[in-house]
């Protein structure tokens, strides 16, 4: 596909949608495209007068909020390189990442700044409060002077207000570095993924023409995923800014209740989510109904009527206006997927990685296939490194405009991530059918070799275990030559049902024979261990598996 400047797409969108709402804090302030443009111009002026150069790094660390979006766009459209950092990281990790990316400026929430120290980040020239742009720290007095006269300088430059014709965003090229996005993945080592503008453009084109053709400047989007992660950043924020849509940030850590309330009041046109959200809705609200009506569901006419009622209620709960729910970031539980397909709920499962900005495969909800995560998006190719890709799982490999440049200051990891003929090695295992539909089997690094050489993918075993009552989540690990299932119990639900912690623990451990009856002989679980609290997770809510490995 022919590349177009991402910043010029943004410029065009801002000019065309000048007075339309752009970014809102849920139950808070709303900024129009005009408001954002003026704030961007003000920040650009500050960048220029402080000596920030094109290509310099600008770190951002805050919860989801409108000014996170403003500061991200200000850095991008100036030609600097925004570096989003998850606000939930510990202070030492934030300081490490700010130093590692060579950031010259840091925009940060005041609550986060309380745990940081400029002494630990000597490369920074300035630290600004995300909402007010006031300085927490400036390296020299000149920068403080710039800040103090910034508003008066801006007003002198634009005495008759700031207008669309004043917009002139940096014109990027395909291989220019656009964003550095840090991901801990499941290996435990943060790597700075260098995404070029062609990666952002490939994802924007996909969202515009393939995934979300129904979205336009009248569309509403609820942003509930972390904007510091590429999945949320791209499809709940950046793409929407290129079409003039309205984004509503959930500014607090979104609980299922907050999310569902937001859907009810905003009525989003498309819902971007991780499977965990849908699985919780199924487990807490739908599964009890399904179990009570299981006998009736088998009766042809009555069963169809019950399914339709469940589907209608679910669609209304999600706002009633959306065309589809797009799931990504983690595997989807097969039982939940099968139920949602049975009732014809409009959802689809995509597949991506930060290194691809992020999307790799997708298919519309009414065209996709059970267990599949879709087909390669336009501008991207996939292959499975296997002697028989349709039947024998192999590593999924990717090539195309969406693929990253490499890992920042890590040539060894970059080299290791590509094949000799230039394909990106995802580390995920899968098979691909004759029509190009990809079916993931698990992470190659997570694969466990069975007693007779069988490949055991723990994600498949966990999906089975997670279907049992009172299981919040599980992790299957290799433990002294056997398999152990670590389970996070649903203690609150157990208490509601009259079970104390000891009784609930005994109940869960008692599942072992039933679990093993479902699993193949070579993948039997030897024992169950109960976790005192939830697993540690990555930004996209995947379990940090490496923390729990024990080995043979």
C-alpha cells in the first residue's frame, strides 16, 4: 500500500472536525479538536523554545485521561518520539525506562511524580505536570523562563485566536521512528519496541477500511485499555483521532461495573476489549442462566427463543449500538467462545503484538471461524514455520509494513527476533488453514514437552480449568517432571455461597479427578495449588509466567 504521512492525516482530521468533541474524561471534561489543537500548539512552542529536536524522546506516564492524549499528539506531531510508560509500573521501573529511552522531557501525573526523583533521571531537561504543564523540575533557569512566558508568547503570536489554517504538523516518512513502546512480554525483560510511522499507518488503514468501516466523525469510543499499551493506544485513541471520532477515557482502573455503566451512557460504536472482560460477564451473569435453562435450550423453538433473549440482553448491556466487540491481547476461553457463537453475539478475536503496532490478523465477526483469530491484515503476510502448517503447529512469523524496526539499544534481541530472510519471529505457535485463517496454540516459550515427546500447550489446559466454578484464573507449570495447576480462587463468591476459605480450597482441589477426565492422558495434572492472590500481570493482563516456573 502507498504510504501517507500519519501526522498529515491527523492535521486533516483536526481541520475538518475543528468544533466537534474529540476527547473526554468519563463523567468529566470534554475537549474539542479546536481545544486540542491549541494545546498542541502551546506545547510545540515550549518544545521549540526549550531546544527539543526532531527525534528527541518524550516520555509520558499517567493514567488514561484527555491530557495524556494531548501530550502524546503534541510529541508525535512535533516530530519528537513519544514514549508511553504504564503508570502502574513501580517508580524504579519508570525511572529505568525514562533513562533507557534517553528521554529529554517527561509528562507525568503529580501522584506518580511523588515516587520519582530527578536525581535518578539525569538525562531529563524538564518534567511537566500532565494536566497543568507546570514544571516539577527544569534543568536550568532558561527553561523555567520559557514556561513562565509561554502563554503570553502564544497570545502574541495568535492575537486573533488559533485557527485551522495555523495547523502545520510535522510530515513524517514511512521509516521514521514514530513511537517507542516498552513491553515486558512474558520474559521479564523490558524491551523498547521501535515502531516506524509505516506501522502506525498500516494499522490505521486496517481500522479504516477493514475492521471498522462503519466508524466516522459521529462515532463514540470508550477507551478502557491502557493507552500506554499499543492495543489501546492504536484502536481506542489514535485511529479515532484520524477520523474525527469522540473518545471517552475511563480515568480510573475500570471495574466491570464502571465499564458496563460507561457502555450504557455512551453507546459506543465498536468495543475494543481483552477476553478477560467478556469471560467475567459470562461467568458471573450468563453461565448460571445457561445452566438453569440447559434442558430448555435443547428444545428447538424454545431454545432459539432463549438464546435470542440472552443475546438481546447482552447487546443492550454493552450499549446497544455497537457493530462488534473486537477481542485481543490474550487467548479466548473456548467454552465462552462456543457459547457466544451459538447465540450469534457479534464478537471477533484478533491477534497482534506490540512489535506489529499491534495488529497481525483479524476477520469480521460474521466471517471468522471458531477457534481462529482471523487472517493477515492488508499490508501484512504471515507464515507458520512447520513441515505441515495446516496440521503441525509451528512458530507464527510476520512480514509487512506493520513490523517494527527493532528493539531500542538492543541489537542482539533485534537480530534474534528475525529470520535470515527477514520475517519477524513472534514466538507464538499456531496452524494455518488453506484459506489463511490462523489458529494459535500457545507461546513457543511456554510449550512443555510431554513424557513421550508430545507438545503440551498450557494455555489449552488452563482454558479447561478456568471453566470450573470458583476459579478466577489458573496457570499450568512444569513441576518436577509433572504438571501443577496454580489456581486463583474466587473467595468473594465462595463467601457469598457460604464457603469459608478452607472449604473453598478443599472444593477446588477436589476438582482434580474431574479435570483430568477431560484432559488427554499425556497432559494430566498431578496436583493443584491455591494462590493467595492474583498472578502478576503484564500491561495487557497476561500472566507473567516466568515468575512462576519451577522446571523439571
